[in-house]
């Protein structure tokens, strides 16, 4: 499973989140991550859920994979988390303070502004007001991101990144409509802007499976993935839909935006970072031991 993309590197989960790998498709190099155990709580719990996220930390000039394991109590509705962070620079895992929120259905963190984002909610309660929690890869601190006030309870929400901005897709029933929101200034509640409302049509059969992928033409068009198998262009001015391609049935596909990168992977955690590749700045030489 694809867990994330950052500066040309892909983070992959192998098996039932038992092993992880980093892969640079442009250089063809990959690196298996060392195994890490799980510390179960002292009370009896059901099968835990695992939430993952991958990104770049500009403070330490490092790539990090975050694994959050959430445990659920068999009785009394209790829950707990274990958070571990993998560092590519040291090729090792370490445990950090627990995640203070209850994670919802999305298992893959969304990377925006050097922070990973997940949907969170009140544990073990239905139709509660959902929120978004962010984990800063530099400071390794947690915080809440405020959502638009007009969102109701019980709606389905999904998080994505489009054009470098946090994107919120709100679904009002499978055959109702969806709203796509963009947070134009990260962390500023007032910057949430409704991009468009989409209703059921011939090209969009199941509104709960609409995924915004990228902008095009100075933001006039947005690329949408529909029902995990079809790509369409949506013109935000004329509201016209143009089908691009579909996967042959019964296949489905995962879409991910990538950039070409020469960030090396050599299997032992030693890396040579080039600030120009992921920050757009001047080149800076950095010595490494090979």
C-alpha cells in the first residue's frame, strides 16, 4: 500500500502494516526499514488500528515515517495510542509522546506545510462533530486545525492535498452532493474557501468516492479521481466534466502527485540531502560516510 509521497520518495506499507519500505522510482533505489515492535497496553484490547504518515522535516533535514497504533478497550470504551517515528538519517525508530486525539477512518496522513493531518473525532460516539489534528514533523507537536463552521454532524469527510493546500471533501450522502473546500492559508480558519459543490451525474456515480488530485491551467481545472478507477477534468468555470481515462474492470488504482528527485537510498540510512531539491534554495554540500 502507498502510504505517502514526498520530494520524489514513496513510502510503502508491505503486508498488514508489518513492514515498510522507501522507494525512489526515478533512481530505482529502495530501502527496507528496520522492524519495530508494539507495546500493548496492560488492559485487554481488541485488534489495534494503525495510522501512518510520511514527510520531510526541514528543521533536521530528514525524512520521517510516523506510525500511530491506536488500541481500543474491550470494555468501558477506553482507548490508548502508541506513536513511533522513523528517521531516514539515523535509520531507526523511536517512541514519542502519545497521540492525544481519537483517530477516525482515514489511515493515511495528509502532508501539508511540513505537517501530517488526520481526521479525529470523539471516541465511541456516532454523529459527533469531527475535527482535524496535525502533527508537526519539525517540532513533533500535535495541534487541532479548525474546520468551517457550516459543516454538520454525521457527514462524511476526507482529507487531501491539492495545489499545496489542505483540501476537505464533505459528502452529503451517496446520491446527494459533495462540497470541496480549500484552506488557502494553512492554519487560518477564515481562509477555508468552498471550491465547488458537485452533484450526482453520469460521470460521477458514487459521490463518496470523489478524490481531488491536482489543479491545472492556473487553477481553472481540477483533476478528479472517481470511484477509484476513472480520471476526469472538472472545469471550475463552466462546470463541465471531461473524462480522461479509466482502469479496466475490475482493477482500481491509487493516484499520487510526484516530483523527480535524486534523493538517494542506499540501504543503511546514510543520505545526501540537497536543499535545492526540496526547498528551492541554493545548493549546499553535505558530507556523508559511505
